[in-house]
C-alpha cells in the first residue's frame, strides 16, 4: 500500500438536500521489482472509474433523461435536488448502452418523417418480440439493402406498400417472404370505397333531398362530353389535359366514369342554427305553402332562434326543410359501409339499407366490403378466396375498385402472404407513434444520432 486517496462523490438526495459522500480509498503499488507505478483500488457497485456520482444516483439520472432528454430532464432533476445542466443530461443519455438484439427472423420495416416531405428515416423492429433493432437514415432501397446484406438471417419481412422497400428486399433477400401490412390494405381499400360512394351520389342520394341541378352540374356534363369526345377520336389522356387546360388526374377521373351523372355529388351541409326548428318549419309550410319566409323568421325567432334571416332563407331554398331525411355526406355513408355490421345501431342499419337499396352498385359494394373484411383474418384458404374476390370486383361496374385491384396485382405475393400468415406490421406503427412523441418533445433541435439513441432505448 502506497497511501490513501479521497474521492468526493454525489449520492442520492436525502430529505430534499444534496448528499456528498467522501470515500477514502487506498493507493496501491505495483509489486513488480523495479516498477514504481501506483494505482487506486476500485469499488464496483458503488463507484465507477472517473465518475463523480454514485452508481445508484447515475442510474436514477439515466432513468429520467431516458424519458425526458435534456432540458426537461434537467428541470425534473432540479426539483429532486439533483443539479446538472442540459448538456450533462444529454451526455449521460448518450452514454447509456444500447441493446444489441440478435438479427430477427421476422423483420418489421416502416418509415417516418424527420422533416415532412423533405427527410425520412427507416425503423426496423423484431415483428415477433416488438423489440427495436435499428434506425436507418433514409428510406431508399440502397439504405435498406445495405443493412440486410450486413445482417443475414431474416426470413420474413413485414412492410407497407413501398416499392423501394420491396425492391431492396428482392435484391438482398430473394428467398425471403414479403408480407404486406393489413392495415395499409384496409386503408387503401377504404379510400377506394369512399370514391365509389361519392361517384354514385346521384343514385343513392335520391333517397334523401334532391340534388341541385345548377351551373356546376351543367359544367360537369359539358366537361365530361369534351373528354369523351377527345378520347373517342384517339387522343391520349395527357393530350386531353393539355387541350382542355385541366390536370391529368381530372381527365382520368372524367374518363373513368361511363356517364356524367356519376360525377355529381350529394350536397354536404353542416349543422346550422335552423336544425332545431326544422320540424316546426316543415309543419308550417305543409299547412300554408305560401307563407312568406319573413313570417317564418319572426315565428322561430320568438321560439328562440338566434340566427340570421339569410341563413334561414338558404336553408329553405336548399330543400332541407321538405326532405324526408337530412342530407348525408358520402364520407358518412362510406363509414357505415366499412363498419362491422355487429357494431351498427338499429338506426344506422336502417339508414344503410335504405341508401344502399336505392343504387344497385351500392348493394354490390356492400357485399364486396364484407368479403374483403373477411380476408383480413388470416387463414390458409384466403389466397384462393382473394383471387375469387378480385374476379368479382372486375366483373362489377366499380372503376375505383378496379384501380385498387390493379394495385394488388402489382404486389400480389405480399398481399397473399398478408391474408394467409399471422405476421403484421402493427408493432412498427406503434414505434412510429412513440417516435412522434419523442420528436415533439425535442422540438426538432436534436440531431439524428440523439433521436436514434432514444428510439433504440425505447
């Protein structure tokens, strides 16, 4: 023994007061003859080399900064009588060791925005254990391919409909099974159903108030005729857009429908101050069809109406008083179609039956929705049922669903795996949700290295 050495270290606060521990440790001499080197003895479990905090205080600080990072972590620790700067809090956070999971057999892949529409990153997790594996800077095919080549052993990959991820997996793991995410399949199908419901507004909306045949409807019919005349003369879609001075997507939307009535939309009215007095107005106009609007305005004003005369006038001229049913938006009807039948109330079920019965295409659409929902419960025979469902869709007069099935054909193997295998990408979506919380907490000030560290600490 050469002598003694004292170390002043900070311990866990006691009674909201800082605690300083003075540790007296020995300085030892190397026993080799001729060696004058000395060294201090260590106290594992109490003190770490070169540290000014005890192990238990360091673990508590690490737990706080792991959740709150820099400024927020420093503020919380100061309330606990632990004083340190935000820079020290970040250094403690970055010193926390990252887990080193093994290469998963089933890999979940998804992207998230570092800066929306500018920069993105890719998160990888173990789809079976939900454990985070890695975070990659970028979402291109080359980035994912490089990671897959340096980490062999993946057998199944769950992903969304990204073509870049699909290409990277095909190049790096040609024998791996790609599984499309069922949530994204249902989301894309829901958007196609909403477009179909809106396209048949002129049909199912006859069960409610009549559609207004005004200037917009006349312009729609005229534009539809122009597009189909050009297409009949052999003009391409892009040239049609240039000649008519409209966007290409607009030309595609007009060319997709077989008659202009499908382009008309049901009126979408917001709730107004007149709605509570609708029954009274309907009864008064039935008793006296020639009653002036001003008289009605004075009568409902005496009943408590606080709106303007113009609001009442528009409400009456739009036909909302005489209608047997208040107008329903296409989005609401699509939501009723996409809701599980057992979850619908009796009133919603009657409304859905009445509106669907007014249009043959809506009856077919409701049947196709139930069929596709059944395919999202994975089982062995779903691959053949998927092919049969696609054949039924193509035989129906539902052009927006035809576009959806063309998307399924481009990724048919992954879609078949999605409806037959139990794997999914739900865990990756959950990690992305927590990543948004972390990014909001750091207000975009932190770099990618710190963000990756916090995601992997999870």
